[in-house]
């Protein structure tokens, strides 16, 4: 049928355009980075903010990691924001060389509100001006010792918003960990590096973020949605602030190892992404046209393209339908769909290679079909159960 063939031409053309876009960023990411002048003596005074809700089991390892940072102790301080805690998080944190701010607010819950309150508390206490930059990490994070040194160099160059390389502890521990890690490997090693090479704005990932004092002074922390990091990155972009990606500044955290542990978290991310897209997409496209700046269009593309696992499901599902209902011979249309699938598989392998993934990660790719079916299920489940609203109204337990 002609209508069926037209459908596969249009859908295939759109998917091919997305693959060209992803491969463009991937190729740019392979270019050698610019050489920078040798840095001088560390000067940046950092405050490390750790929002923590009932994190007694992990907060100790995080604070020990901060104590081992290879950076002058006089130039940084760790501030734990004990957010509506009902466990021993605050008490355990006080045993370390840190400041502890305890927050009680049953109406406004979530990491975004905790950060907003934390910055306001620092300003009211008169300690805000004592810092040059603010680092934000989750309460189950391990620093690579040179993290602050890497951020100091970036701040010294005038960068105002920086995302470090947020990596996974033991990605080969389970099929779920490996397949979740795949998204980390592709985004950080291909998309984010490519954007930084082009001078475009990167993503914020909620962990391992750094902001100059000027950014916080101007904008505070008004991102309080269920994906506060994504919202804040878009807000900064619309205000002319570029988020740079610093692959040399590493932090590590655990990710859920089972499907059950990951379900609510994934649903929250998916729904939050749609909410941010609906709120900011038109503004981003408008700025791209008004300023003739492809960087804004790139940020819009990041919101338009679904999470990579769902994109893979879409590609293979439509390819299967094409084979079942439209394939007759190896013609131009067949070549286009074959190119999409080949480019997709090659893109995945390139990302894993660049990340130097452990062999267990490759073996766990055998579970990909089950993972992909589960991912589709999480989207459906999230909308049916309104998980975004549920997450805001109930006490949160950050897994990442």
C-alpha cells in the first residue's frame, strides 16, 4: 500500500536525521581537545553542598571521600543539607569536618527545594560571600581526588557552570547496572564531549555539578521540579549561561542493580523530561531563530529526542514493522532502514569503546531485549500511577 510506504519513508527519514545528529556529535567528540596553559596555584574557594534525605548508610563514605580530595583544605568546606531526615544522617555527618544544616519542611519536599533552602541559609548566615564556587553532589558519591583541582582550572578560565564526569561504581555488577551504564557511556563520551568541543551547552546531571558564585547570586536555585538538574540547565541556557562538560573531573556513584529499585526513579526522569520539554521547547526554538544560534537548537533536540533506551525501542520496533509490512526487495527504502540500524549498533559500540567498558558490560548486553521491554513498561506505569506527583508528595529516597 502506498500509504504504508509513505509512513516508513517519513518515520525512517526522521530517525535517520536523529542518527546523523548523534553521529555528528560523536565524530566531533573524537577530535583532540584544545591545549590549555599550565594552571597556576589553586585559588578557588569551594563549598561542597550535599543534599541528603535519610542517607545514614552512605553519607559516611561520601564525607570520607571529600576529606581525601587533593586540594588545599583551607580552600574548601563541605556543607550537608539534612533534608527532612528521620534517621541518623545529621548526627553521623557531624562527626566529620563539615557543616550541617537541618531542614524541616513537610510541604516542599525534594532535592530542588533542599538546594534552594540551602543557598538561602548560607546567604542569611553571611557565609555565601566566603566562597567563589559551589559544588553539588549526591549523598552516595565518591570523589576522584583531583576533582576540585579540575574544577579550579575551569573556574579560573571563566567558566560559570560546569558538569563533571558522573560515572558508575561497578557497572558490571548486574545486567541492570550494565544496561543503565550504557546510557552514561554514550551521553558523556559522545554527546557531551561533542557539545563542549563545539562550544555548545552540555547537560546537568544532578551530581558533580559546579557553579560560580555569580551564577548562584544571579539566579539562586529556582529549579524545583522532579528533574531539577535538567530544568536548571535549560534555564541557564535561556539566560546566556553555557554549561561546560569537564570529563577530567570525576565523581562515582552506585546505580540501582535491580529492576524493582529502578522503576520509580526511571519513571520520574521520563515524566520530568516531558514536563521540561513542554515548558521550555518553544522558548529554545525561538531563541535559536532570533539569535541564529544552533546551540539553542541543540538544547531543544536534547529535549525532543527520547531517552536512548526508548529511542532504541522505537528504531527496532519500526524496523520490525517495516520488514513485516513493507519490505519487498533491497531498494532505497530498505537501504535507509538498514543504515539506521547499522548506525545505531555502531554508535553503541563506539560509546562503550570510548568508555573503556568492562567485558562484563558487553556480556550483559544479552539482557538488552528484556531491559528495553521493561523501559517501555516504566513509562506506561509512570503515567498510569502519576509517579511525578507521587514523588513530590511523598518522602523521597534518592538512589543516585
